[in-house]
């Protein structure tokens, strides 16, 4: 495997860790302090959907925009490997963010 590809994989894994902690931070519910051991998100009051939507949009702005810029740049210079790499990154961040902000509350 090429040294450049290894660096790309390591940097994307680092970005996934950063995105994970950022999404967890942005998705904090104002009632999370009420959760006790063994509780689920269904056992606490819910925030309004407009607040969750604003939080999700703000997280997406900060986390997806750099990946989108890198994707468009690599599409322009026709680097297929990195284009797929950044497309998968965008899908992962969007899917995980959608689950954290909306999906887990839909189960209640």
C-alpha cells in the first residue's frame, strides 16, 4: 500500500473520531442530566424538533463542509480514490448524525 494512502486512511479515521465527539457534544439534550444508570433516552423529556433540527444543521455545517470541499476538489482533479474516500466520509457523518439527532428519538 502506498504511503500516501496510509496517511489518507489515518487522517480520515482521526476525522471520524473528531466527528464522533463533536456530534455527541452538539446532540446534548438539555434533559440529559436526568438520566440515571439503566435509563434510555425514552425515559427523559424530549426537546422540541426545531431545537434538534437547529443543532443537527449546525453540526452538519461544521462537520460535512470540509469533507464536501475536499470531495469537490478531488472530483475536479479527477482523483477517484480520494473522491470515494471523502464521499464515504460524508455518508458516515450524515448517517451517524441523523441517528443521534433524530433516529434514536423516533424509537420512543
